[in-house]
């Protein structure tokens, strides 16, 4: 694999599906809910709302099933939060190794996640990853959600870097759109949904794992 010759002052990470193996957990919970209440095709629904905010998630539920999505989204969140509090939603492989290598290289690091600040900090803390981040910018701190670049621009401000000095890492389509629009060097690490032609045109590079990110950035 070719390594980049660029050096970056900072790295800004999405959380869900990138460093936290949450998407498979969420899909599993949606399947439980679908089985309990008789919603057919619930896994396809769950995949369709990956990377979308709460409003888009419940709106799509109503469109598909003709019922308000809020009660089921709340049930999913309660089950998920219980698992997360117990540390049962794991980090993706090589997360700590990559963060450690970035710290050793003198890079600043931040999370830019659509989840709430409480969710982000509690999950990262229980998994031992929170101390690796210099800042967290979360969904309840922005006025515009991804694909708007606001969250990444705020993260750059929090780290004291210009977008062109940093690298952004994302797994979702809206995340890649947001990251690219911010001016960050954009690395896509796909999770469940694989990149289409649009993603291939927007991402500066697409890599299969966080280990490959570490190698690509030439970090020891």
C-alpha cells in the first residue's frame, strides 16, 4: 500500500462505525424490535438509516411502516445505552494503536460525532479511549448535522488547526460528504455500507481498516 508523503497536525474522527463497532449492535437491536412487533424487513430499514440523525431515522420509519418511529427509536436507544454502559459495544480493531501512534507523532486528535456529548464521552470513557482525544464536538453542540461541514469545522477550531492541516476519518456517506466539505484531507474506512462512485470521488483515499490508516499515514 502506498503511504502518503503529507504530514498532518491533527486527526478528527467520527465515532459510530469508525472507531466504535456500533452499527452491528444497532442492527441487531433493530432486528429484535422488528421480531417483537412484527416489522418486516427491519434490517434493511436499519441499514438505510445508518449515519442519519434521529429525525431522519424516525421519518423513514413512518414512511416504511406507517407508524411513529419515536417509541421504537427510544426503545432501541435504551437497549443500546445499557449495552454501552457495560462496555459491550467494542472499539474497532486497532483503534488504540492508531490513536497512540498519532499521539507519539505529536498530532492533536478530536471526535466529531452526531451522537450526544454524554453518549460520546461515556462510551469512550468506559472503553478507555477518552484520554486519547483532545476535544469532542458532538451532535448536540451543532446547529446543522452532517453532511453539513459545521461539526468538522468546529473540531478544527477546538484543536486550533486549519482544515488543510488536518485529516478527517469517516465511515458513513454523510460523514464523508461533511468531512470533504470542511476542507480536511478525507479518509474513508467503510463499515457495513461499502463506497459507491460518489464516495470514491469525494474521499481522498479509501482504506479497509484503521491499521491501514496507520500504515498510510506512516505512523509508528
